[in-house]
């Protein structure tokens, strides 16, 4: 129950959602082919020369220099990255919730009963206050299950991929996979070029993220960890099929992050990047290990180029983790000050 | 409940266990450094020149030859391997159950109440019939939880590693990680040298297997998938800690295998190796995908060098999957006929 409520809580944060979207183009390449270690090449050109950039580069150098007291053997170079708000945009609502509401519209003709049933009626009318007026958490879960369950794994993968390739953010006029942070793409490439294995560890749905993670971030499906729905194995017309059923399997948020990291990766990461209180335990788990560790918080401070929010935001709240940063030695990245580019190509 | 019973059923198969063990040495290297593609080198020297070997080699060749109609791009080269009975020995009892019973003995001094409480009393006396006489499944689960829960992830990892490095199989006088199948080590190396990513997908406990998989098979922790216990995140004396609590999180057996494959890997494998009915759905899921697929069943037919068992065995029963093999095009390996070596070094 607690886990189910966690999911619903994430979603209820989306109250203020303006969910009008449009359609578009190509996605930035993210897969890193490996860079030569030439000293003269700046691996993080979209980062200004502040202490934050230096801390990241110093960490990578000292953990990968043979003979260094902080050297980390390649198999142990595990780096984990939150997704929403750390690698891509999460305002004004989590992208996956926008997807859910759009899917609800698409499915509505097959569900005439939704015209009179709550929370579907309010959601279809764009009346988010109605959805969350009463039993908000249970209602949010109903919307998720109506759009994320009842199909096979293969069918859902197609739905997610197609939507991600076409839906556009209203403010920026770009597809969502184009609203990934260029400075973070550089960090991913830089760390991989130095032998780090990069994982996403996110509260987002694992199959939804796999719909773009490989193309956008260069992170293959088996390195994407997220929340998941229960599957049922059946054979349909002689074909093995994994059906997504309407129950939550795992919520990969807060204390769920170190738990899922241990279950799936089985090694404590040496570097973790997050942006909200949902990343607090992942950062603690990562940076309390022995030897050199890197904890980074992306602080959204740039209302002009993106959004500025932290302690009171309903989406991606950063409060306790911000307070915990100094005592834990975590690097707090000020997006406005530390990044000279926001998205690829701009 | 069904999942819990699945685990217990696996365990109740161990009724006949003779669990006397001893102590020993070094483990065969398994990590593959990549072989040159020289045609003259036999990648599978421990395999006799039968159709089974040819089928494996043909599959690897056609899926990795550029321009071949069956070419599989490197990121999609996912190969999954059952562990017990496929990569290492599973008779006369699953190694992990032997571990549980030995741990029970080690913990007994701290639990004087076990001397009068069932099923601990029977288990400590080596009276397996007593353990399984009544409520056998629940009893087996109690023995597992008494030995696998109540400690941190780090503590359990040390216990498993230490035991695996010292406990010896009675018949062979070797440590268990030395009772891995040499022909399968060659398959793992051969496939990795050809760009396949090798995963373990086993009903065994994921943290137990990680205690030897990297050294014995060259498979890193993040590519070991198995059954798992629930974790609780806490901070103990200011240190983040993952406590293993007495509940089952996931049973990775039978239909659970394709489900866990999808959740963790997120791609349908192109090759699967198993040896029992617990691998049936994994083999079906793998080989029913489009394009070239490889399904392999290791059939235990060699009582002289190892064990001979199949349809009526309580451990690693192979019955339905054996019947399903011809219709699905799966390769059935006859260990006696097809392998010229069994374990490394012999």
C-alpha cells in the first residue's frame, strides 16, 4: 500500500498540469563511441568553468588514474542517474503523466463509460482539480492503470516509442527526448569514455524510459532501472506473451532506489546524480561507501532557459536533499550559473 | 502465496539430501578477454564434434557475420543461462540449500530454542524427512529465512562468499565454484568473444550467485538475475544499510523467468540455455522471437562423471521441456555423448 501511495503521490504533484501538446523531429545522438583521452579536449564544453565542473572532472581523473590512491577498478565504475529533472525535463508535469493523459484521450472512444465515470471524466475534460479533489491518489493510480496496463509488453513498447517520437512540449515546441540536458549528455559520454557503466535509476516506468533512453542517452534497456508494473506470462495463439496487469510491482523512488540498485546492479555505485528528495537515499547509499565517491544534485535555478524550483515544488521537490548536501559533500549544480547550454542544439 | 510455494517446492525437492561437506582451493578463471577470430582455433574444445556443437557454432557464426540474413546487431546479442544444472552442479541438492543447512548449523549456538523447535530441530539433526513430514513448504521457507534474512546485504554477501570459497562437495571433494561445467565456460567465453552479453537467469538467490559468478563465469553482478528477498532501507549508526527481511520479493523460476528478463533486461534474448522444466517458459520466450534464435537444453546423462537424471528427479526435473524440445527446435545436449570434459581441470 505504501508503494502504491508513493506512485500516486508522484502523480498528484501534477495537479497544475497544462497538458496541451503538439508533434516533431529527430533526437540527439547520445551513444558515446569513446573519446581519446587527449588533455586538450574539454569533455564538458557545456559546463562553465566553475567548482562544480572541476569536482566532476577531478573525480573521474582520480578514480581512473592507475596508481592513484582513489583508483576504482573498471568493473566497479558504476554511475547512476535519476531521469526526471536530472537527465531530462520534468516540468510542468512528469512527462510520463502527460503521456498517460494523452493515452487516455486516445483510448476514450473505446470507453464510452468514461464519459460518466470519475476520475476519467475529469481527466478527459482536463479538469485535474476534479481528479484530485477526492481520493486523489487512488484516482491517479486508476488513470495510470487505464493507460499502462491491459496490453502486452511489446504493445506498450510501441505505444511509448510512438508517442515519444511525436508528442511535443508546449513551451519549447520540441519532442520530449529533445528536452534532455546537453551538459548531462556530456557527463554520460565522459564517464563512459572513462570506463564507467551508466545506469538510469528513476521513479519513472522502466518500459516507458526504455522507449527513448538508448537513442537519447546511449543507455541500453538493461541499464534502465525504474518503477514497474506486474507482468503475467501467458501463451496467446501459441505465442508466449507478457501481459501488463493492473498492479504495481516496484516503485523505484526514495528508499526504493538503493533497494532496486542492490537487487538489479548488485554493486554499490561510486557516483550518483539526482535532483530531488526522491534521490536522497540513492545519494546517501552511494556516497557512504568506502573510497572516492561522487554525489551530485542538479538544482533547477534557470527560469529563463528552463524552470526554477526547489523546496515548494509539487514536481521534483528538492528540500531535504538540498539541506543534506553540504554535510554529505555532494556537489550542488546551479543550472543557471554552471551550464552554458541547456538542450542539444540550442 | 504461489511464489512462496514455488520456492518451497524447489526446496522440498531436496528431501534426500546428504549434507556432509568439507573445505578447499582456487576457482577457475571464467572472464573472457576476447579471442581473435582465427578460424583454426576451436572455441569449444571440450565439446565433441556432434550436431549439438555444430548447432551452437553455426548460430554464433550466422548471427555475427555482417551481411548474413540472420545477422543480429551487437546490442541485441543477449544470451541467458540458467545456473543450477546448466552452468554448475545441482545434485544431490541445490547448492544453495546445502548452504542454508550449513548456515543453520553455524547459527545454532545463538539459537538454543532451535533444539526444541521444528523444523530447526530436525534440520539440525540432519533429519530431512522430519522437516518435510508436515507443512514441508512452510518449513523449508522457515529454514531459508532463518539463514538468508535478518542481516544486511553486505553481511550476507560476506557469508555467501566465504562459504563458497571453503565448503566442498562430498563426492568430488571440490568447492562448488569448481564444479562448474567446463564446456559451458567455453560457451560463455565464445559467445562473449562474439559480442554477446551473457546473463544468468536462475531460480537461485541473486545475492548468493553473485558470490561466485564473476570469478567462476566472468559474469558481473549486474548480469546476474535470480530470486530475491525483500530489502528494507535503514540508517544504522548513521550508515545507510539494506536489511534483508524475511519476505520473498521475486521467484525467478518457470514463468517468472521471462517476466524477470523483461523487467531487468528489457530485451528478448536471442539465445537461452537451461536444463529443467523451470526453464521451459524462458526457452519459449526466447525462441519464439523473430529472426535466428537458439534454445539449448543440457540433459544430464552421465552418471559416471556427474549424474544422470531427468523426468522423475526431484531436483532439476526435466520432463515437459524435454517433450517440447523437438517442436521448438531446441538443441538437446547429451552430456555423456557431447562433452569430453566435465569440470575445469579434469
